[in-house]
C-alpha cells in the first residue's frame, strides 16, 4: 500500500514538474482526457517537380574557380529536358549547354527520386560517359514555391556543404542555383545559376 502511494505521488510530481529548460509559465495547459493533439499530416511533395517536366531552354552562369574569391563567370546556352520515369514521381533530366566562344561544352544527366516515407527528394547527378552515379545525393524538399536540397562533399581536400535551390518557378520559367559553404553553412558562395525558359 505504501509503495502504491509513493508511486502515485511520484506520478503526480512528474506531471506537475516542467520539462527541463521550460518554466512553469511556458507549459501548455493540459487537455481534457480523451482529447489528443492532432498533428498536421506531413506535406505530400510527390508532385513538386511536375512543373519541370518537358523541354526548356537553359542559360547557365558558372563560376569555375570556387571558394577562392573569384568573380569571373562563364556563360552557356543550351537545353534542359525532363521526363517522368515509367509514369512515376521519379524524373530524369538530360542537360546540354555550350559556350562557342570559349569552345566549352557541358553535358549532364540528373535523376530525382521522391521518398514517400521521409517526404523528401534525393537528387543524383549522373555521369553516363563514366558510368558513375554521384553519391551521396542532394536531399531536401519544397516549402511553397522554393525547394532547398543539401549534402556534404569533399572539394579540393576539404569538407563542404552543397546546396541546390529551386526558385522563381512559373509555367514559363524557373531558376536553379548551386552554392558551396566551407564553414558549415555560415556563408555560401553561389557558383552555378541555371535559368530555364520555355
């Protein structure tokens, strides 16, 4: 009986004590029994990249010398074509741009996969010429009309954060920027800007 009373008192004390770091005035009032908090269901982002499906003209500005304070950009023009894979949420990009003046050519492919459990996209740059899939993928999601995707990579012997941002999305245009951060996300240097138009 005494043990039961002690357990009851401990239980009451635990219910009345604020969580560590939270004052009693910050605590939420308790709900009547039988009423549970209804958490909003996670947002389904399976169709976030639907806007991209189809063929686009691509204009690219690229910063070849990265994380050294360079401001010399190189510009390219070409195409960026996107299609769904087997009528799923996954999509595949074929990308090809040129700078005729400097005799520069970039050809790239990208695979984007949606995970319905994490509600996030994984973006994999591919190198079909070398038969290589770049790992790890850049992972993230859209909030409203803006998508942000991150990963950590080695660049010239040091660990950096990589960020892709999709913005300015409309039926006729979109913009994708790639940035590097050498200091854990405190500062970012944009080194790739791709503007798509139909």
